[in-house]
C-alpha cells in the first residue's frame, strides 16, 4: 500500500521541481534583474520622496496621514535662518576648485608617467601615486589635524623656521583652502589612474604620425591626444564631480563645518539641522533642493557629454 | 618651434637633444616632488604611531627614534577599537558579497538582453550615486528606528550596498560586453541552459572584473563615515566612527590616533596595490577597461 503512494508523491515532487525549473529558466532575465531594480527603487525614489514629504509637514508622525501640512515654511526657514545659500556657495566653491585642481594635476602626472621610459619606474610611480586613495577621509582629517596644528604641527614649524614667513593658522584662517588642498591630495590619484589608462590606450601609430608632422609636444596633446581620450576625461570628471558633492568625512573630521560656518558644506548643514538643531523639516528641505541641484547638474553634464564613443 | 624642428642640421640636432634632456629632467623633478608630497604625510602618520606618546609631538621632530609598538598594543587592548575594526570587516565584507549577488546578474542581463531605453536605465542606476548620502540617510534614519534596524549591522550592510550597487552594475556590464557571446552559445549548443552558461562560462571569464569591483566596493564602504555617524550608536560602530570619536575627544592622544589611522590605512593600501591593474576600470565605472 505504501509503495504506490510514495512513488506518486515522488512524481508530483519531480513535476513540481521541473515546473519551478522551467519557471526559473523561462523568466531568467527577470529573476536576475529584479533584486537590483528593487534596491535601486528603494535607494533612489524612496529617499527623495520621503525627503520631500518630510520637508512639507510640520513634524514627522508615526501615522503618515496624521501629519500636518506646513507649506513652504521649512524652505523659508532654510534660507532665512538655516544658512542654506551660504552652504550651497561653499559646496560649489569646494567642488569646482577641487575638481579643477585634481583634473589638472592628475592629467599632468598621468602624461609625465606615461612618458617615463623605464617600465619598472613607470609601475613604481603608478603604484605610489594611488596610495593617497587608501586614506579614508576621516583619517585624512587626522593627518591634517596632526600636521597643520599650530602647536605641534610639522608644516607650520617648517614654515616658521625655514622661511621668513609666519605660518598661518591653517584650520582657523584658511579652513576652506585647507579642505580643498586635502581633498586634492586624497583624490588626485583617482583622476591620475583613469587618465593614465586613457593615455596608455592612445595607439602608438597616432602619436608617431603627429610626431612625423613635426608638431611640438603641447600641440600634439591639444590636437591629437586629448581629443582621442576625451570620453575618458569626461567620464572621470563626471564621476569625480558626483563624488565631490558627497564630501563629508574630511570636513567633518577636520573642522566640523567651522570655524563659524566657513566650511559648512551642504551635507554638513543638513546633518546639523537634523541632529543638532533637531529640525528635520529644515534638513529635509535643504536635502530636497540639494538632490534636485546635484541631479540637474549631473544630467546637464551627461547630456553635454552624451557618453558618445564611450558605450558604443 | 615647429619650423625649427623640421630643419635638418647638426647644431639643430644637438639643440633638440639638450631640450629633450631638459624635458626629461623637468619631468622627473615633477614626479619626484609629487612622490614626496604623497609619501611625507603617510610617513609622518606612520612614524608618529611608532613613537612613545611623550616624543610624538616634540618639535623639532626627533628624526631618529626607537620605534615602539606600544601604541598598537594599547589599541588592540582597547576593546572599542577591536570591536569597531571587526564590525567594519564584517559589515563591509557582507555588503560586498550582497552587492555582488545583486549587481552581477543584473549587469549580465543589461549586457545580453535587449532592454528598452537601456541608456536611461543606466543613467538612472548612476543617479543613485548622485544622491548625497546625507539626503539618503535622513529617511533611513527614521525608517530604521521604526523597524529596529537602527544601530544594527544589517542596516549598515544595506546602506553600504546602496553606495556600491551602481558601480558594480556599470563595471560588470562593461566586462560582460567584452566577453564574446559565442562562448556561451557554444555551451548552449551542448545542452546547457542559459543560467548554466552564465555560471560556468561567463562568470569565470569575468573573474578579473568581479575581483576588482569587489575590492573597490570594499574600499568605498570601508572609508564611509556618515552612515556610521547617523545610523549607529553602540553595536554596529564602524572603524571610521571610532577614529572620528577619537578626534572629538577633549584631549587628543596623538600617537594613539595616529596608530588607529595607520591601522585603517594599511589593509586598503594593500588592496589598492593588488588591484592597481584594474583600478581604472572600476573607478571609471567600467568605461575605461584595460586589457
């Protein structure tokens, strides 16, 4: 009696398994892409929508429907008392100057290293120059605090003893410049390594042809090499720009946005509104504007660049 | 200059020779200067971590000193540091595994199937990186408290996944694009299913890409401070937050701080050097793929 039932269940099991396997194989691309889409929706649409909601209500409540509509009150507060405009200006200053410095220095370093004849020396420089990226922004803030400290710092000491100048107090007199230079130290490797890869991909025949023309070095770069690696340059600049808008750790570790609000990036302003001033509405209002701002700029750059010649 | 170069002549050649030497010298001068700028802060931090605390801050600096591992011993003995370091290893490691499990199959689909508006989809994926973490973390701070995920390792793992997913998808799509489809078609002729082809043919071929994207994801999560600052308080504190809290304390013990920072840098530096061949591909989101 028991034998037939056993085989019966076995067959249904096998059938069920086969059906699952078919379902898996028939809809394979959907299974494979769905988790990514779910996570992406969770981390793109959801935070933006929630920030927007938070910025428009009086106070966050457990029951979402019970919250009171506040209009644009928080946006007004952000501008009048929240220092939003000031922090946007500071962020743009940091992003533009650091991006410029990192791109220019990174490009020259990449061009110089590409030109080094000995391949052993070349890989030595390549490995050495990426090292600063190993330093977490918060550790970089540590290094900054140690080396720039006006009492125990070695850099003010060297300036004071070896030059006739008196060292400025970096963190209180030149906080913004210090932040920009530290970020440049930290992330120039990023530009360097991508530019280096781009420059190494320039075919020798192209360089040779322009050399035969007798064009001087700089003109070879401007007319032949840079146009050739333009897509790579644009992508590097785009990704670095996006990441620069995320800057937080180095500034928070170094100055916490101070002295006063001298280095108060938007990200630090939002953090302080939320966790120090206890004003989630104002924090969310600034966050919403910042989201729109960053995405708009990035999309303008993408539209201009178009990724032409990058993907196809 | 251009005309001078085209004119033949021995004096010309000599002049050109000196100019080339000058260029070479200038190039090495610049490269050595930058090498110094890169190495000096790292050297300074490391040497400070090896000095006894009394000697650490002395100016003029003691160039010659007896290195001591005392600071590191103290660091290892403070349970806070060990916990934070282990937390970071665990959370970041788990996030890398998870982000690969989610991102790699999705990248394969984006590479092999006809996706409507593929370009817009890719830009949308990239846009997750455009969202400043502070704007993302604000809603999650409130949600996490509702769902008891605040100060939990799982919550932190999810946040780390969120910063690296776009990177994994982009880089792996570019890698898969570079692997000829004939490879898996041959396997399918032999009776393998599409999924088997993906597992047994494509994944091994894409190993260098997976390897490099894993390490770069590890690094981006490892250096993250904000998530720890906002979403943890005690149980899931990452090592970045430990270092930060050191800075925040009233009287900073410099040599200990230096030791903690150095300990944080060393594993990442080793990873970076190991992966330096594929670094460009990873950092440019797969656009620059080095053969």
